[in-house]
């Protein structure tokens, strides 16, 4: 049974999502949080193309000691979201971050990397690599009132058949306030 759809978001049916989560304390009151989540689903036909089955997972861990938190995650989407005429693929990402809080002040640094590699046939391949770096600071003025500033730098590199393509890079600066009541 094949189903044609007008939206990319309906490439899969019978999607099952699940995960496990742990939160606790270990050695000398180090707080640990860990999680593993996954998705599976059956493909539909979209715009005349058949897709690989949905098989994706992500695992993450965070450790908190005194005012410091270190966290990271890794994920793999395998061939999810890719047409069946694609012979080989790799869609994965990872990230890591560190944060420090002291009283009403907080700062953080994060880095993320995402790679995609498609082997369309024996003569064609496409690769992309996205890197992001972020830095942020916030100041809690009162309960429910926070000022913040973020700086995020990103870069995208593309190549097709081993030849570099035009990519993209930029920097985003955000300054604002958050009211939570």
C-alpha cells in the first residue's frame, strides 16, 4: 500500500517513540542525568519517491557538581528520511556543553557538529557538515525576571562528488529579557 502526501512531514506511518531516563546522585553528590530515546516507523511514498524505514536514536548525559554542569549527546538517524535509491548514507550529530551558575548569574558554552553523507549511486555523493558554537550569559533580576545575551556562530560546508560547493556561515547575536509568571 502506497500513500502520496503533499507534506514532507508525513513520510512515515506507524511511528513508535520510546525512551529511558535516569536521574540520581553518585560519588560525592555529583548529580547525573542520562537518557536514551529512539524512533521507528514504516515509510510511505512521497512525491513518487520511496523512503527507507525510520530508525533513529539519541543518547545524552549530564553531570552537575556544585555550580557546574557538563552535558553532551550523540545521535544517529541512519537512513531515515532518505530515498531508497540512495545506496549509502550517514546522518549523525553530537554536541557538548558546559555551564556555570553563581547566584543570579549564569554562563554557558556549547559546541555541536552534524554530518550527512549520501551515496546516490556509484558515481555521485553529497556531503554536508554543520558546526555551531554558542556562548550565553544570563542574569536573574528577580523571581521570573531574567536578562540574557547569546552569541551563536555557525558554518555549513557542502561537497558534491568530492568538489567543494558554496556553503554558508554566520553569527547570530540575541539580547533580551524573559518574564515568567
